[in-house]
C-alpha cells in the first residue's frame, strides 16, 4: 500500500475539534479524513495518509491507542511517514 501525501487523517474525540482542524487542512489544499480515535485504527489499515493530526484531549492521552499502529506504519515505510502532529 502506498502513502497518499494528499490525505491527512484528523483524529480526536471532540467532533467540533475534528471539523475545525479538517477545515484548516482542506483550506491548505489537502484532503482530510476525520475520525474518532476508535475508528481511526481501522482507517489506518486501509489508508496510509501523508500526515496524521492527533487531538490528544486535555491530558494528551485520547489517541494513545493509535501510537503503536502509527509506529508500525512508519517502520514499514522505512521513513518517518506518516508525519504526526499532536
């Protein structure tokens, strides 16, 4: 599976934050895909985005379960892809 550099996966528990960040990503010319932390794990199996934006919540732990999956993708790619923004 190839990395799609035009795709950005936006992950967070707050639907409002996901919409705001997705709009920012969209205005920068990229294609956002917005998911909750629970649904994002499934998405990462079928889509390798160029970047992942994580909203960790107040304690920065909301997306901890995704870190191993993202790390596995980065090891598989042999590069630091996807890029991660927390």
